[in-house]
């Protein structure tokens, strides 16, 4: 089992990761009858994309002795109506340039773009990913 999720009322859920006991609280967004006091479920989907990309980049970097510590990802989720769904996710990767070669950068980018979450999202969801080396 991956998680147990409890509905607490007031459009709030609490998910418990069964292996670690860590918790995630979700609230419905303000544009959909909620308080917006925590991540919404669709926020978590978009956030999972960025986290997955960064995790796989970290694995690749560790296996190839590359330094990407301090890399940041910003996520912007765009919703569509009728039916209500995620239509776009804008991902902006801010990667310390350090001593990364052009080849290493391309390999890191490919790893990110082929992460399991990216490959699991419906093809109708536009994944706009920008890599910036700072």
C-alpha cells in the first residue's frame, strides 16, 4: 500500500505515506469551493511532475559525479473548464551552471523530460519545460 487518505470534511483530505508516516494535507482551491489553505489535488499532480524531474536529474547527477545542488523548479498549473482538468503545466528549471558541459546539460534535460510522471500524464496536458542555467 502506498498511502491512506482520510476525508476530514470541509473539502480537506489528509494522506499518510504508509512507509514513512509523512502526511500531506490537501484543500480544494478557492476557485472550486475551497479554502486554498494547502495544495489542491491538481497542485500535487503538477508538483509531482517537477519533483519527479528533479529526482531523476539528481540520480543521474549522483551516478555521473555532477553537481546540481541548489537546482530549483517553479511550477505553474493551468486549469481548463468543461471538463475541469489540468490543461497545462509550465515547468521552469533553474540549474546552477557550474562546470556542466553542453553534453551533460542535454543528458540531464533528457532524463528530466522522460521521468515517470511526465510519461504518465495524459498527452492532452501540455508540458512546457524550460531549462535555465544560472
